């Protein structure tokens, strides 16, 4: 678990997410696996819109090689969320994202997660240097 509760001010970019009816589980809150979908959506939206990542035909793709999430407070449909995004480490072919789930307008995170992308050549699945425009977009999120 993180040493302290992540706060909104700790993040560089926010992606709005609207929970859906089927995100709730039988316990009446968003199921833990759904948080990873929120993280994927926030990161890939940023990579496509800000970094020019072509998920359909580009030569480079990102593979998730590690992930984790810590939970602090429940969320449930119909909560409106904002996923905070920052970069904790930017390497040659990999990046560690740090994310947090906030209810819209709230300062304290409901959950905090991290995952690592390794960028690879689509044809060979071999690691490649992160391309320039993508690297520039990621650099803006480095803390």
C-alpha cells in the first residue's frame, strides 16, 4: 500500500470515466477487476490523443508486463470518476504509470494503481525504443 493517501494534486492528467450499471458486482460496488479497465482506458486514451499511438496499424504497441492496485474507498454506479495519471519512471522501452481513481470533484483517491508498459515492435514482439512523439507525451507526465 502507498505510504500516504494519493491526492488529486499529485497527478498531471485526468481522464473522465462514467461507471456503468454492469460495473457493480453482487456486493453493490464496482468490482476490483474493473479498476484495471479504467486504468487501461485512461492510459490508452492519453497515448492515442497526446502521443499519436496508432493502436490499429502502428508499428509499435505497448504490452502490460506488471500491474497492481490498492483500494481505499468503494465506488459504485452511477459514480462519475476521474482517473489521475502520471509517469513514475520513463525508460528506453518501458514506462511505469501511476494512476488514481477519484470521484468527480473529490480530493482523496478511492484507489491507486500502477502498471508497466513495454513498447514492442508489433511484428516481432521485441522491445523497441519509445518513439519520439510518444516519449514527448509521456515526458509531460513524469513526476
